[in-house]
C-alpha cells in the first residue's frame, strides 16, 4: 500500500478587490508575495462575477477590499469574493476592510433606524468570513457585531509619528472635533509627549446627514499648533468649520489628521481653503488625482496591514504592533 503523507504547512494567499488595487499591491509587496489573480467583471445588468485564477484549497486567504464610492458595489464584490473562496475550499478567510463599510450606522439614534454596521458583519459571516481586519473603526463597539476574531488596527502611530517630525511637541495641543472622540484624543496626546487636550463643541441635526455646526472650542489653544484629529473626513464641512473656530480662538496653526479620507463632493476644495496648514490622511481609501491638493499628505497604511496579516498568519500577536493597545 502506498503511504499517504499529510502536509501540515500553511500557505498564505493575498487577494485584492478592484476598489483600491494599489493598496493591495503595496500590501503584497510588503509581504514579499504577489496578489492572487482574479477574474472579476460585471454582467450587462450590473451583476458581479468573481473567480480565482488559481486553486485556494486548504489555504489561508486574506481578501483586501477598500470601500470608496460607490460603496455598495465594492461591498457586494467583497461578499462575492468571500463566497467564491469558501466554495473553493479555502481553509480560512480573513476579510481585510481598511475602511469598515456603514461604520457610522452603529447604533439607533432614533426609533425605526437600522444598525447597518451590524448588518454588514452578519453578511460577512454568512458569506463565509472567519475573521475581520480593519482600521480605526468609527466606534470600538463594532468589534462585537462579528461573532469571531476582529483585528482592530490603529492609524494613530503612523499619523502621530509623522506629525511629531513636523512640529515641536511643546507647542502642540491635540483637539477632538467633538466630545465623542476625547478618548482617541488622549491616545494622540500620549503619542505626542503628553500634549494638552481641547475639544470643539458642536451640535448635529440627526435628521440631516453630513450636517454639523461647530460652536466653540473648550481648552487652551491660544498661540499653539492644534492637531485636529478625526477618524474620517467625508464632506469636510465639520472639520473645516472647526479649523475656523480654532483660528478665531487664537490658534497659531492647525494640522488636520484623519485616517479615512472619503472626500465626498467638494470636500477637497473645502479642505484646501480651510486655512489648515496641512491635512494628513492615510490611503485606506483611494484618493484620485482630482481630489489631491497642495497641503494634502497621504501616508501608506500598507506596512501596518501587512504586519498584522503576517502576525495573524503565523499565529502571532497583533496587539504587540500597538504597544498592547489593539
């Protein structure tokens, strides 16, 4: 009788959707591998088709997909990617969503509202995802929506280390755009050598999307360089209004720092004319040339994602990448 030998070696496969192929290529390069070839296209009626160009049987698959506009198209493509890998007998499927879709809809603010962030987690799980990896969730509670491991990575080290090179720590004040992100501001302050904190008081009409009005700043910012932080910039209206409030209150300079640059509509123009000295973001979302401007700095999140993917694949610790905070 011929002897049957069972291999215990693990094999990693990295695949990328079509929403942000450059990020997928950067991650693959950091890992020293190549992206899995995929056939992906739409039928005439908009149906999406995805098929792996190589076998993934028994392999550890990491599916990278960013979610710019049109978000629903790219979410559906990612779900189909997951389903195709599951039916191709992949051993484990990790969803890598640098910008988690529908993350702002994480709770009910009024009656009859959906909790769409939970729905997305349910869809990932139903499609066949075993694990989720994402960056700077709108709120940390979203981790509990998925019944499995969630690797919540942070853009703060990347952004803060860059800003520390641009300004002197003794002249910096970290400013939260609202009271809800003060905890994140504290992490920023620690990263910037114990910088003082301030926050902008604002009001929001829950019946109107993308509508918030900055009121006044609470904290000592006069004559200081303010680092105005947020997780995402969508239309840019709120953050631009906050810049004006800070300038009017005596801030010497304002640097905007955010992980996710959605930049909907005329956001780029609004930010360019906001009076901010610099706008620093990451490439969790693609930023086309027409939305780039002179004071915009884009840092690559690929090294962080690649290191996290490597730790997950080798059964290492993702937490150690963020000083035990992840």
